[in-house]
């Protein structure tokens, strides 16, 4: 259970672990600013995403006029499709 304040250390530890395993590529889809910042601080590159989010009309109205939701909302791909939809 990682908090936004733990993001940098979690990303650092995960990167070290995966590097020790010899992975060829690490891909992570993130939306929350704390996690995006943590990945950037560890040298990850940003790129386009095919990840779509569907919101209810009331929620979409709130989000549309505010970037503040990226500070408090954590979205990540968790569908288990693996590399097929990267």
C-alpha cells in the first residue's frame, strides 16, 4: 500500500528489482502527478498512451475544468492484458 509520498522510493526499488531480473523494458501508465514525477526523477521517458478513461457526466464536468484531479486521483492500467496493448 504505497502512498503518493512513497512514490519515488517505490519506483526506485521496483526499477532496481526489475533491472536485477534483466528485463528488457519497463512500461508504466500513470496519471497522478506524484507518480509521474517519481518516474521522471528515475529517468523514465514519457510517451503517448492508448489508455482511455470513461467518466460519468457529473464527474467529467468536474474534471474538465480542473487539473487538480491529477494531484489526488491515481489511475494505472490494471487490466492484465500484458504487452499486447502497449
